């Protein structure tokens, strides 16, 4: 009796099944990853599922001479064990720091911040730091605090003077920068030839232009007083400018 062999197609299917079984579920050709492995993004998404920042505070923020500084606290949900904090001023050039622990404090400072109103933002992202040092920042879930902080801009004063007659010096002051209207003030100083000392006194408040008596003397005169006017302005924000001075004017000796 002639024995019938299995059909080639059935044998091929059987061998193929054995080969697949020997290789497990099979690697993905060319990927270098076994099926049990997941891309980092997928693992991170799974690790971050359900995590959140439960509290973020900004307890204080201020600017002084171009330095902005702030501080606060944070807390993250169960299974998160760290936080990533991101800071920005007017939405520009964010910087970040990391803090370990499910809760804690943070602080931040930055120099070179322009005067005037600035918008400060702190964002907190929950993190997981594994025992091997691997970190996952959960950027899909964050909490943010935004605050406007202002440092008054400085007010700048300037003064210009000229002799309008042989007996009178006229000075005009101006202010710029800062905010709002300005209040001008002058201080007059005279160095007396006869007393060999300087006399100074505040004068001419709320005036932008002042005329001072100063009798002209010849270039070769050896007996003369010296007149100088100092000027400054105060902005409506309460910031007082630098003090600027007129040139020194030689005047015929004055008697007091």
C-alpha cells in the first residue's frame, strides 16, 4: 500500500509555526526593540497618568535696581516625587529648576530686568524620579501663577543756563523718564570771595526757569563770587531724579 505524504503546504505551515514559537512573539525587524519594550514617550505617558500639581504659591515677588526675586511653595499628587519649575518674565526666555520631594519651597531671582510693569509667571510640572535616576517630567499637567510686578523707572533731570545780561544768569531745568508729572526744585550755592566760604539754600520750588543776579566780572578779575545752581525733579511716583548742576559763574562780589 502506498503511504500518502503530507501536503507541502501543510508542512510549510507547521514549520513556520514552530519557528515562530521558537522565537517567541517575534522581534520587530530593524527596530532593535523587543515587543515588551515601549518607546520612552509611551512609558512616560503611562508613568504620568493621573499625576498633578496640587498646590503652587507665589508668596512674594519684587524688583529692585533691575533684580527680580520671588519665592513660594509647591506640592504634587501621590506617586509624583519631584517638581519641575519654569519661570518667565514677560513670556521671554523661560528658565527652569527641579526640586525633589512631594512638597517644598522654591525661590528665583534674575538680574537685568527693565523698569516699569513686568509680568512674571511660574509654572510647576509634576515629576517622577526613578531609583536609577531616570526622570519623567509630566508636561501635560501643570499649575501656573502669574503676577504683575513694577519697579518705578528712574527720573532724569537736566539743566541748561546762559547769561541773559551782564547782571543776570538764567537757568532752565527739564525732567524725563519716570512716570506722571514732575515737581522741580533748585538749590542755590554761592562761594563768597570776602567770607571765603560757601552759602547754600533751597530756593525756587515748583519753577522750571529761574533768573539769578550775577554781575559779570572781567576775565582777569581776582575778586569775585562763584554762583552755582543745582536742579532735580521728583516724579508723581515719588521717585526723585539725579541732581544736575549749572556751570560755575563768576559774579561781582555780593554782600550778605
